């Protein structure tokens, strides 16, 4: 508002009679006051207008508005400081909008004579980013000249990173993401999850025809009571099988993981198939070669499906490529040599900000608008194909060395 008054040469009355030009008579000064007041009132809400409707002095009106909207109390200062420190960038939001909101709070503090230094502003802005931006934060912190960052450098880097992510096709192209967004609201019993991405625009058909399930006229299969009853019984049986064959509890230092008793599921323990379970406490694998790095030690025990116990002999991260081609890192994966399957913990992914969707025999893992991985149901389990990058390189090396026609192998 103050800028508008300056642009229209109406700022002098709000500064008081001391700002009155020497060559201006009282009548003109009075009209200038009235003109300034009228211009200010045009921008006021009806709820505020009644409080200043009788004012004839522009300076008095201006001070009333300042007292109403810019109270320089300790409470207001504490509120703005808390808002600035706790401000977080919204996943999938615009960097421009985030910077605008951030700068607005900084400016409000400046009007209260609390000026925040440029370097501190830059650090607060970096701390407002999500964990998916951690790579950028670390890079900027390490490359800052003389260990000092500026708002100009940080703002420019944020815009460049946002552009790069959009060109990659998603705002969440980072492979290492561990945003803490709480538990998923879409997780239900396996086979019952409803995908939020499913179209809701399907119109209701009023066409009457023959049911392909019971053969009766007058309704379609999707409205058939017999078919719905059979589906309900099927789902109840599936639920009972899951409760029978799956263990997913966590007590003390004992990690309990999933085990399936169906013979047709015995093939899950190969190098690329992983079982997805929303009740498993942690990710786990029997293959040491999957790990990008490795910490050996005694990390507790795993209770198997047959009530036996196996030791966790190592823990670290596993870098994988999913069936849809995305790179991601499974953090703190347990190495259990006696485990006969590779296990993905759905609840661990959920805590890292991923969304798990189960339904119609299909599993889908998303991060924002990005589909990270897909899988299919097998018996009472959901499986997905994940290829460990370290394993892939080692397998390629073994194949090259095993070729007898290779001149290198002959020399060896």
C-alpha cells in the first residue's frame, strides 16, 4: 500500500504535517489528505472500513492500520519466527511459491526491526527442503565459498534443480528419498486396497442385458448378487490364508518376518524376485552380494515361519532397479543368510513417504506422481522383480570371464 501511495505522490500526508510542502496552502493540503484517505479506503475490507470511516487525517488513519496489522509485540515476533523455522516445502509444490512465502515472513520480521542476515536466510531456506532434496543441500553446503551461503546462490540452485526434475518427467526424480510423512491412508488388507489413481469419471451405465456369470437377463455381471457373494467368500478365504501363513509382529530385539507355506511360492527365493509385505518390520535378504556397502555384526535374530530363529549378520543399504526402470535404495536392509526369500517391508516404505496400493492382484508403489515399482500377487503374497545393481555388474563380469574364446581368459 505504501508503494502505491509513493507512485501516486500521495505519501506526504501519512508522514504528518512536517512533510507539508512550503509552497502549499492549507486548503490544498487538506484536499491532499482527503485524496490519500480515499485511496487507502479503496483497498480496505468492509470489516475494517467501519473502524476508520470517520478519519479525516491520513497520518492518524495510517497509524491505526499499522496498530491493527503490524503490532510489534513479542507474541507476534515469536509467531513469525516459529513460522519461519518450521516452514517446509510442500512435495510437488512450486519453488517460486515457496520462496514467496518464505520471503513474506522475512519481510514481516523486518518491519518489526528484526532483520535476518542473508546467510541465515539461506540456511533456513535449505532446512525447509524435504529429505528428497538432501543431495542438493549437501552439494551446496560443501561447495559454498568460505563456508558461506547467500540467498542468491540458494534460490538460483533451487530453480535449476526444479527445472531439471521437471525435464526428467517428475518432481520426485531423486532416487534416495526418505520423507517422513506418516502412515499411508490407503493401506488396507491385501487384495482390498483401492488405488487413488483409478479414474472416478466412469459413468453409470443404465443398459440392461444378460449376466455372463449366472446367465439371467436384466442385469450385468458387475451387479450380479451371486458373483458378488462368491467374490466375498473368495476374499474371506484369502484373508484366512494370509493370517495362517504370514507372521508380522515386532517384539524387542526379535524381528519377525513373513513365511508362506504354499509349495508354489517356494520359487520366490531367486535373485530378482522380492516379496512385499506391509506387516514386515524391515527389509531383508539372504544375498550378501546385493549390498552396496556392508556392516557386519550381531543385529539380533529373525523368527522364521517355522518358529526357528536365524541371526542377522549384517545390515546396510541395497541399491536396486525396479521393474519399471526406476532406481531406488532400500535402507537398512537386514542380511539373514538362512532366509529363503528377499523381503520388502511395506511399512518401512510407508514411513519414508511412499504410497502402497494393493488391489485386483496388483501392487503399485508410488512417490508423489511417480510410479516407482509394480508387482503381482502369487498365492497369498505380492511379488515384484528388482535387480540389484551390484549383483548385475558381478554377473556380467562372471559371464565375460567364463567365455573360453576370450583372449583374456586364455592368458589367465
